[in-house]
C-alpha cells in the first residue's frame, strides 16, 4: 500500500490591471476563444448532461444531431452543459445555437427553449455563500416556442420556481419578423441559427441568422437595473422540450451545434474596478482570479499491480455552479531507478476505506485517505509516465482539461490522481502539486 505525508500550503498570486472604460459592444479581439461542438460521434456525455422524464427519449441521429422526443403530458428532456461559462467583464459574450425548436408546424401543447440559462429546480439546493439563504430559482436568457408562439425570455429570482419575463414576438422592439419587416417570417419548424449576446452591465441582444444575415430581434439595455437579476454570470448552454398538454401526438426538438465565446487571459477590468498584485499572477475572464495550491504532497508508491489513489478533489456542494476550468497536476520523482505511471480518474468507485473530505477556504475539498479504487471501469481522463529523477509532464493551466464540475443535478464530480509503478521492484517516492484558478 502507499504511505503518505501531506502538507497543505495554499498561496495567492494576482496580476495588476488598470481600470479602463471600454466600449461594451466592442469586438472580442485576441482575448477570446470559441468553444465549439458539432455532434459527429455521440451525445457528448462528457460535455453535456441530461434529464429525461416520463416516456421522453434523447438519441443521437447519424445525421449529426441530437433528437429529443416527448410523447405524453409531463414528458421532458433537458440537455445542459456541465461548464458554466463566465462573463465577468464588459466584453460581450456571444452564444450561437443551431437548433430546430420543434419539428411540428403547430406546436400547441409543447414548450421548447434554447439559450444560456439554468433552473435550480433541477439542481440540489444549498445556502448561497455569504448570504445564508437558499439559492434556488434560476437565471439566464433564452428563446422559447410555446403553443406556436415565439418569444424571448429572461429567467431571474431566488424563489423556488424562479421568475420569468417572457416577451412575445409581436412585442419585440427591433425586428418582429412580420410581413412588413425587411426579413419575412420564417417557419419555426425548420432549423434556425439563434444568437444571444450579453454582458455584465445588462446589455442583451436576441438575434437570428436569416440567409447569412444577423438580424437583431430584441434589445434590452439595462436588464440588471430593471430586474436586478443576472446576479450570476456563470451560466450553462441549455436545451429543453416539454409536453405541457394532454393531447394526442408527439413532438421533437433537434440540437445540432453551438458555439460560445470564452474570455481568456483578459487584460482589462470592468470600469470602476481595479486590483493590486504581486508579479507572476494569473488573470482570466476580465477579473483577477486567485491561484490556489496543494503543494509538496509526498507519496510513496509500492504497488505495480493496480492503480492506487493518492488524492482526490471535488467541488463543495455550494459551488456546484462554479466549475474549476483551469488546473494542473505536477511534481517530480525522487526515485533513482524506477519510473511510474500516473492517471487522472473521474468519479472512481472507492473500495474499502472511503474518502474523508477535508474542507478548505476555497471552492473545493480534497481527500488523501482512500486506499483502493475499482479498476474494472475507470474513466481515465489523462495518463502519463514519470521517469526517475524527472518532473511530471506539465499540463499547463491554459490547456483546458475537462472541468472539475458537477453533473446536471448538481452532484459534484470527483477527480482522483492515481499512480502505480512500472516494474515490480523497489518503491517510488514523489512530490505532487495540484494548482487551480478560481474566482477571487
């Protein structure tokens, strides 16, 4: 078995940023990247979680889309990304969805939605950190098709059901897509490309692409001032369809692909804000983040027959909407002649001694007491070899490994570093470091 001596030494680094007033509708520039999914193989279960209720179905179609079917009243399908995409600066974030909201010409009895939003009725409720009240409800922005009426929506509030502002097509303030419009009404039972653009000061545009032209449908310039709603700018991409009436027949929603801009290594702060730092810090999403660390964790590895868990991390339950996207594991082997193998495993099954989760001042917990895991069905995220007297291969914070997050219901995923010797002789001693970025 493995013996352990551990040290926990978190530290902070911040990067100076000047306060700037910038155009809130400015272009992205070089500080953004695009996270893009097109469904070539499967339903991407590592990226998107699902809730399927009643007799509803969700299947992958070889024509490269996800088919979501509802048949009976109460049937419901929700597909939501595990990642909650941050928008912490004045820069505009654009989310584009290629989707057929409903393949029916007459959608009476059905409701479909697509956008960047969530619903805490689908998650575990928890006290809001620093507030002490239950953080329920939901937040975000979406398009909606209900009973053949096209609308755009804003979800907000902290009560159990949340609050929603629904604005119907004939009330849009820019382009209603009616006959007198330059762009004629398009049938909603066809595939459309929708866009939602927004930022932290409450500037929002709902758009549609028609014949390659971006058409603004509705604009809200001060939604935060009016509704006090977008209290959280970490939001997932979400698709949902539900049968809301007891009528014959079925309906289908088709999810093709989407993209979302990710602010990365942004070098400006929101107007009126500033931060001070020492050199060598990290900055992301427009605000400084703190670089936190479990350092100099020492392990002796004696087994070569199976992977032994060294330490595990997971989000605290109250942060199930704030995934850790940027992190790394590194270290160095102190052994003279034996190399060993390291792997990063998601949601392992622990055998025997179960983890005792240790609290930290941050958004994650850790454990280093579990002794064994089930080797038969491991979900290995990354695997590599470490040579004698050599450092680990660096997987930098900008590499965007799979996020340390929660499933769609809000249950935190567990990520475990495991190791084993390559040969049966001797033993291996190694130092490990685990670093991650989180909101300051």
